[in-house]
C-alpha cells in the first residue's frame, strides 16, 4: 500500500502554498485541481501514480489551505504560482496534470516555461474558452458563479453529497474529499474556502484566456482525457461542444493524443480514479511523453 501523503507548504512570491506530497520516485508529476476544488480531488488518483512516480498535488491560489489574496487570479499570475512552486521545490521537468481549470493553467505553463515541463495531461479540462461560449463577461459570471452555501448545515450537505455520489457508484471516501472545499463554522454551517469574489475573479481571468491561440506554441506532448456520457441526453449538447473543442486542440497541438473517458462525469478523478491513473501510467510507460 502507498504511504499516506505529508502535508507541506512552500512560499512563492510571499504567498504560502499548501501541497500534498505523495512521495514516490521516478518521473515527477504535479497535479493541479480545477476551479472551486482543492488538491484533495486527486486523493484517489495520486496514490496509484505514486507507486511508480514522484507525485505532489497543489492547492492553487485562493483554494484549500493556500493563501487567499484578493488579486492575482488571471491565468498569467496563477501560472507563475505553479511555476514558482515547481522551481522552489526543485521539481525537475514534471508531467503537469490538470483537472478542468487546472488544465488551463497547465496549458499556459507549457507555453511560458517550456523548459520546466516535460508533458501535459488534461483531465476533462485544458480547453476552456469562456469568451467563445458566452456573449459577454457578465453572462459568463452569472452562469459560472458558485452556489450560495449561506446557512447550509454540514450534516444536510453531507447527506446530499453521499446520496448524489452513490448514484454514480462513488465510494464513501468522496464525501471527505468534497468537504475539503469547505470550512465548518461554529454554527455547523459550511463556508466555501474559495470566496465568491475570488471565484468570479477567476472567471474574469478565464475570459481573457484564449486556448486556441496557445496550442501551436506547446512544445511538449499533451494527453487529452475528456469525460463523456453518450447515454445521457442531458449532457448531449455539452458533449457535442466538447468534441469540437477536442478536434480543434488536436488540429493545432504539435503532438497530442486523445483518450475519451467513457461513462464518466466531470469529476472523474473521484468517480473513476483507477481509470484516470491507469491511462496516465500507461502513457508514461510507453514513452508518449519522451
């Protein structure tokens, strides 16, 4: 069995960044979570990867146990955060794996610091193009705003989480991973660790992020791992949009490969961690990122 991770912190540009060090040896891997998530989204994937590789999972700016300033949520600054963590920890040319918005950060990182990255993996992410989907920034902020958790009691929230995730076959461990996104207040209500204001600042940052303009500048190999549910009519339109985004990325990226994660939801790292880890490990083993 892999060892439990150690909870560690590193200071970059005056901010304290929390990360989970899963140990392991060999090719370094840096795991980046998505918007309004934490490094714990990787808690079921990381120990599998750490069997053969050196793995860390980082809480990005404003999230989890990392510092939460009121500025710096544009892609350029968050990218510098990730690069700073990599340099401060002396991580040598990692494979950077990003879920959702974390994939967008990974994409930009590979463009601005190609010498610091050996390869990229996007787990249902990396291709977010907000300005292409919404007519204006205000509409985007309305549609992508976080839920209001004011007054929500922890017990009722946990019950909702357990029942919803049991429907998709997730393990009970998922409830703890989801709860890592929140603080529990004295009155037993929950509060998101990522503030609403900072959440909206990230959306503003994504508005200016144009992935299609970056693809051709990526020098390393990119493993694209989009999730889809072909049998779910509710996600059919979204699936068609995603297919178009994947085809655009494939056309413009110098070296990429797409592995569709079938019958999978957006939070596939906690729904099907073995699948996610096995796809990544097999591509590391067969030299895709060489």
